[in-house]
C-alpha cells in the first residue's frame, strides 16, 4: 500500500501568528501537507485560544483555524528564543507573521531583514492597513476594517447597520495570503526567485467591495441597505410563507421573470407591465412588486412555495439557522464531515472545500500550547539539559 504524499509535503512554514487571518492562511497550507510550526507565547499562547471555551473547553476559533499544526512556545524578547527562531527560519520555506504594527521590524523579523541572509525564504506579512502609508502604525481588527471599507454601511436594514456574522476581513486577508504564498512557492520552483508576500486586511476586504464601489462612483449613491433583499436585483430576497417560515428566491433574467408571473404569481400580464418590464424597472418599483410577491407567498406553506418555484426553474431556498446548516443533507450525502482531535476530545470538522482527485484531506490534531516544543528543539540540536534550562527560565 503506497503512502499518500500531500501536494505541499516537504514545505516548512514557520508562523508567528495570532487571531484569525494568519492562522487561516497557514491552516490551509497545512491542509495541503505543509509542515506548519506555530510559534506561540510561553504560557497562554495565541490569544485566540481564549476567545471562548465552547468546544470541549477550547475556543471555537482556535479549533477551526489550527488543525494539523505543531506548536512551539518561544519568548522572542529573550536572545535565546530569538536565536531558536532564526535557526528555524534557516530551514524554512515560508515565514508568516501578523504581529502588531512595527513589532516585526523591532524584532528584526521584517521581510527585508529575514531574507537578507535567506534569499530563498518567502516571507508573508499580514497587516491591518499595510506596512507603509499613513495608517501603517494602526491596529486593525475585523470589525474596524468592515467599518473602514464601507461594508457595515451596506449591511443591515434601512433602520440600522450591522456587522457581518463572520470575520470577513480576516478571512479575506487569510485567503489572499494563502493564494499569495502558493503563487510565491510556484514562482520559486519555476524561476528560483523568492518573492515576499504582503496582504493587509483593509486591501483584502477593499477588493471584495468592488461591485458597490463601482456602483457608488458611477451611480452617485451607494446601494441601499435592504436586509435580505438584493440592492440591484428584484425580486431577490426573503418572503414569509403561510406557516411563518421565510423562503428566499432570485430572478436573474427575463425568462425567469416571465415564468414567475405566469406560473407562480398567476398574473402573466405583469411580465409586460411597464413598472416591471426590465430589471431596472423592477428595482425602481420594488415596493409595489414586493406587495404582489408577498401576498402570493402568504397563501401557501413554505414547502409548497419552494416546490412551486423549483418546478418552474427558479433558484430558491429556505432560510437556515446554523443548527440546520450543520444537518444539511448536502454535507451529509457528499461526506463533507470528518473528525479532528483536540486536546482531550475529538470533534467533527468540515473537509477543505477544494477536493484534489485521488488525495484524502489532511485532518491532523489541533495542538496544545507548546505541545511540540521539545521535539522541535531536539531537531535543532538542543540537548535535554539546555531545553530544561530554557523551560525553567520561561524562554519556552
């Protein structure tokens, strides 16, 4: 029986990471088989370990973001800890860090410094607003960036704004860091050149704001906040059925609009009504259109509404809560759940979304703080006595 070789087997990533963005990037590298050595503070480790205690005493954030990694504790302010980190970097392919503004430079761990003696190393810097520019010294957390990019102003209802329910700025930055590192690894393999990667939370989420940015610049006003309604397409949103449950559907083209009028609304003449004749007309007369659609949905239960919409080829869905998502039949039928060990327990975890034919996903344990410290230091040639002294002094 052959042993599976992961795509990034042989790639070593050293990461000074905390919170969400960098750990999300490196977890995906670990998913592909990279060896990810997560450097944490002695004692408490990554502060995301303490965001909550809902997963068998562990943080839901940390369990999500840190499987298949090795944890090494180091006090980088101690010269001995600093030396150990540099020994690790000498044998690494990628160095990821999302330290506070200016911290990497003060420690001599900025991209220019770490690559000056390691031209083959790929450093990846994740910051809030970039390492240059007028806001380079500002801390940036997810909701701050949601506010600064205008996302919060688009999210919610006419009565008030809302944050998105997930850490979207962190996730965006983590995704671009991940793809940037993959690109740099590919380029190094093809050309021998190692290119540093830099991603900021602000610029990552700014990219995701592209459509409303174009709409606002060229339309003169930004898209309105409409709850579950779509700002530029109608009808597209949730409507309440007779049983009190919400259903969502979307009309994407004129063929679907004609079918909706004739076969769902029972009013084929609406297809040619000047108020609703084009997509722009329907958006302009959204309130009038919603009255018609809401009245029809209120006459049938949610299951019947969905069945009727599916029959005529209209994209639709019920509105799930998280518990319903966890029990979704697609996840079950497609075998998307696996198991991951956490200290003291085993939990269900979703497989990585990108399947590589013929390869099973790597789903190794979530490490305890400093779980691999002794083993990693032994690899670096530290004797047991030296390791014991380092631990006694709080360096590891």
